[in-house]
């Protein structure tokens, strides 16, 4: 009797496990059908009798954008058209025969890339989806051979972050398709272990994301990490493989406290994604709108926050506030009318990478590049046409080749306003010519004040922007609208363009370029298309002729508002020298970078290098060197002895 009971229990558990594996697979198919758009024109129309597409180069050797993988991408789309009940081609027999023809071609040739990623991740991911969409109708031989392609995945012991999640996801689905419950559990456990706060590669304590070392990879590997992890957690909910609450908290906090702040809606900037900024369409990678409904189903307790995020991504609401990510040297400043993003670099973070023939011109990204976004058209898909010697916000000289990473880089602020500062050194390729300065940005209300002090170096310039030319460019007085061309000014007072004012802190020389530029993506990424593109670009460039200077970036709807702000600025620069940079705003907010012990007369003294903000009766301070120093800060008749956090975060005292 006991034996019979045990056998029944084992049989029940076996059925239950198989049932839960089917749940994983059925939920994934449902996810695909809910999230993937149907194409108006099927790829079946151009498939030849050999199961190939004539426009695909089946000899392609590109490492990053391996063209042959497009074959599987197209089969996947055809499978979606065939499997989706809303598709005009739903279960169409002619389409089914063409799918099998194209699939048989891949199963026969089993193309391999010189880049391991395509063989072990990219190709298996496409095949996984094809199998899930078609498995009930595939012949046993095709299913077996397709599973062999999926089985190309490999989980290596040194995998972390997005790469580990990709591979473990493939392993989990392979296990579910083949009845290997032990593999399902192993892969689930690997993913759960990876979803954690770390100072290695992965989610940082400030909710930024690192991969390939100390590089901010929010919308590249971070995108793979969060989209795959959230979706898999949704698939596993209510099963034996459900993710624990602490891991779900990490994912939710990563999205709400990190992800959404590094973009304006769905639009982000090059500093958030490293080399993938050189890929077409990537500056819209912050778009999580298809995933948000699944997040709400997975975490109903966070549904209100996710709904608000959905409004932001749909352009029906806006984030407001200041956030700094000290583990990644990145600042985000959101206002109702615009967003400002700043990517600096320190001795604690890495320079941008250029591998697989990507990011061919971006060696000076992450060098204090700064961006203004209102509508998302400013920079999206503009990078192949950029003048890479005029990166927005970067102070340059002819022949500049690399940034020297210095310890003094950081920020101090509250949730509404803040400052960033950077000890700045740029070198040529032989390190025989250098440019150095102190750089400082103060973000408050609708203004960003950028200061440059102790500028050492010849023939330097700073591009205040390099964006799409959207409407009139007005200079120095309302009605003085510039025509297309190159314009030089000896005493420029202000520029107005697309709702922004660019105001030098004293009249200086400027070159303004309003030009049509033609180029193609292959100049920055060898895997992209050589098709010629033409865009109109606005590039205002400040020419430096003094060691201390600066400018304001401000939201101004009209040229008249820009003129008024230039005549009556709402700020005052109190110091701008080697040892200290300080700005005070009309409402009393004071922001200071102390590079050495010193004072801003009448306001603040500090006996150690630090960053300080005084605002609304509160003192905010941080250690930009990340040493965890103890500093004495005197304000008026009161002295605060503060031990500043060694991770660069801000502390506050009343």
C-alpha cells in the first residue's frame, strides 16, 4: 500500500513538473504574441526556391552585425505571422511551406560566425522563438534538428550580467522543451543568483548597470538583463521556479530608480550605453512600454509606479528631479520642459570601448559630454553625421585623443537640484600635448551653469551642443535669425534654438555651424548599412581665449526670453578658479566645488576638498575622491564635522 502511494505521488509530481514546464513554454509563446508587432509585408514574398533571401550575403564575416543571422530573424517574423490569430496569414499553408523551406536551409547549413556571441546566444535565441511558435506543427525531424541549434547555447563560469541571463534563459527553455527539469532549476538558480546588487559587473548599489568592467551599459547589457529577467520572472510566477521577492525587488528598483532616470521618456543619450550608441535606433532603447504590463502583473504592489512610468514613456507625463549615479559618473536632471544628461569619467570608471568594429570614432565619449533633450529628435540616429571633434560639452583641442581618468569627479545634491564637478585632462595620441581644466555643472530650476576654470592648453574650444537643427537660430537680439552656413562672432551674447538659450557668461568668440551634413553609419560602425543620410545640424562652438569661462544652458521658449535672461541672469558666479568653483542662484541655492581647502567668502569654508550645496536651510556634501574623508564645513557661525561616504554619495545636515 505504501509503495503504491509513493508511486502515485511520484507520478503526480512528474505530471506536475511537466505541467509547470508547459506553463513556462505557453507563457513565453503568449508573451511573444502579446508584444511582437505583425509586419504588413511578409518576408515570404522574396524567399527563393532554395530557401534563401537574395539580399542576404551568406558569406558575411562581420563580427557585430553578422548579416547571415537576418535569415533566422526573418523566419521568426514569418513564424509570428503564421502563429498569431490576428494575422491575415494565420495558419496559412503556403506560408507554412515557405517557413519550412527557409528553416530547412538553416538546418542544413548551420552557419557559424567568427563571433562567439552569435553562435551561443544570438542564433539560439532566434531558434528558441521559432520552436516555441511552431512546435505543435513541426515534424519530429525538424523539431529535433531545431533543438540541436538551440542547444548551441553555453553557460560559462565567467559569465555575468546580460550574457549570463541570455544563456540561462536559453538553457531554461531548452530544459522545458526536452523535459530536463534539473536543467530548468540550474538555469533558474543561476539567474536568481545574478539578480543582486554588486560592485562587480551587473546592477550597482546606485542602480546603474556595469558590464565589460566599470562601464555604464544601461541600455545595452543592462537592457538584456532587465528585459529578459523580468519576462522570465513573469513566466515563472506561481510555479516551483518562481523568483524570490528580494530578486523581484532588485528588478523593480533597477527600473524605477535607475533605468527610467537615464532617459527622457524613451529617448536616451550616448553616455548610457557605451559602444552600442553607434548602432542605428539604439538611442530609443529606453523603451519598456511592451514590458510594463508584465511588470505590473508580476509586481502588482508596484503597479502605480509602473503606470506612472508608462505615462512618462508615452509622453503624457515627465519625471522631475536630479539624480547622480556615483558608481557610473552619470548625472540626470529632469525638468517639465527638458532633460539634461552628463557623462563624466573618473579613475574609478572605464573609457568607452571600441570592439567588433563598432564605435569607430567615439574614443572621447564619456569625457564630460552633456546633452539637452526636449522632444527626442535632438540626437536620435544623428551620430554617423557628427563632427566627433565637437562632442556636446567636451572641451577639445586639435589632435585630442584620450581622456586622463582622475580621482576628483563627483556630485552633490538633493532630489531636485545638484552639481557635478570634474578634474579634467585631455591628451593627444603621444601624450606630448595636453589640455587641463576644472569643469563644473550646476543644475537648478530650468538652468544648467557650466564653468571652466584654470584652462591650460592652446587653441581650445567647447561645443555647447551638436543636435538636429530644429527651427530658427537667433543670435544676440530677437529677429536676428541666422541662415544656413558657418557664422563667426567675436562677442556673442546669447543663442536661441529649439526652446533653449545658450548664454556665455561673458561675451566671447563663437563659431556657429548650421549645415546639411551627409554621411552613413559605416563610418562609426562597420556592421551598419552604407546608405547615405543627410540631416541639418546645429553646432554652436565656444572659442576659449581665457583661463576662466563658462556658459548657461536654459529653457527659454522665445528669443525674447533668452535676451532677458542674458541681461538679467538668475545666478552669480562667486568663484571660478583652480581651487574653487561656486555659483549662487537668486533663490539662495549655493553650489560649490572645493578642489582644495578654502572658502567662498561670506558663505562657506571647507578644510578638505569636497562638494557642497546649500539650499533651503540644508547642507549637502560629498567626497568626489571616494576616500571617505572627514571634513569640517563652516557656514555662518556653525561648523559641521562630517565623515563623507566613500562611495561618493551625498549626505545632508540641517
